[in-house]
C-alpha cells in the first residue's frame, strides 16, 4: 500500500519520501523509483525518495502510516524523530490499537485515523499492482486538511466521518471477513464470493463481529455489513489480501490486530467470539506449518 500511495502521489506532482525498513525494497526504490502496474497491465515508474534513517526526514508535516500492525511501535518511535510539532500522522492500517500506539509516542493531537478499501499487490521490490479502486474515509481531525487535499489531487476518493470508533470497526468487520479466509485457503478475495461455503463463512464472521460491535454501542458506517464486505471483495476480486501475501512470503500476519482484537473486545464485554477465535487459531497454525 505504501508503494501504491507513493506512486499515485508522485504522479500528481507531490514530493514523496518513503521511510522503510525492508532493505531490498528501499534499495529498489532508490535505484529505480516506484513502479505502478495498472489493472489493464500498463505500467509507469515515478520518482520517490526512499530512506531507512528517520534522521534524514526531519520536520515532516504530513505522514501516512501504512506498515503492518506489528510494526507500529517501531514506526511510532521513528516518527517521533521526524514528525514536526504541528504535523500529523495518518494511519490507514488494519486492526485495532494502532492509533493508541502512535498517540503514546506522538500525542493525540498529532495522530489521525482513516480506513481504505483499496487493494494492492506487491509484484516485487518497488513494484506494485493495482487490485481494485476504493474509498478512503478520514476522521474529522483539524490537521488533516492538507492531507485530504493531497489525496484528492492524486485522484483518490476521500470522505470524512466524525465517528472515530465507527471507522475502526467498519474496517475491522471487513478485514475479519476477508483476510483470514483468503489466507487459510490461499484464494483471492473474489473467490470467497464464488464458493458457497466460504461465502457462508463470511456471513457468519460478519454476524459475530457486528454483534460484538453492537454490544459495545458502536454504530457501524454501513447499514448492511455483509453487503459492504461483499462489495469490497467484488471490487478487489483479483487481489490477494495482505494476510495471504504475508503467508506466502513467510512474514508475520496481522491476525492478532484483527481477529485477536475482536476476541479481546468480546472478552471485555463478557462475550465469546468462537468464529473469530477459530480463525485466529487456524492462521496461527498455518504460519507454523
């Protein structure tokens, strides 16, 4: 996702700095720039500055946080060294808890959250393929004005919402219903809709997760949660979810921040989440295989 955003912003004439920890990826970006492969197969390369040392990007006003949830603590410490006092870090990450981790290091005023239903697939280091357009929804944070403008300039569809918790749980419902199943069965997002059994499983995951959100008093950003999940799976039909991509390359997954978070929220309410617990266990087991 970082390469996707970097390419789109660079194409719009916005100077982009990518602060990364993957040595091969940083080197590829330094040597060749970022390459965006469109859904029709056409591709174009755009210039970006790629670094691994946060000291090389001091006094940054706008930062997009697109790392995996298990990398958030490290990223928060790095941003603490390069984000300006009046800057803002916008997290578009999966799962719960990322905003809180960032805020511990940066302070509440310098952290904003959003969600996106866009899809992307990393082809190789420095090269990303579009896997479905989507919407970016941002919370109402006073410092987000310039980021909003830059995202619009880059052709992203951006909306605003004043309900922070609604945004987080809306994305959580979608992630829980798509990512673990695609990772376990090693199938694309669209394949979930084509198989009646995985489609039924999606429905049951949605129902369980929505019941926990409702018990917390969360008003979700959509009236029909299953329809919202189906729409995302359809729009990103050819995409391999981020969790499946993690499994395929032997990287840690975000299952703890998705299904694990839902389990913890359920337990705090005196509820159980047996379907999410089973998904959590199965993905954990698959990582160990």
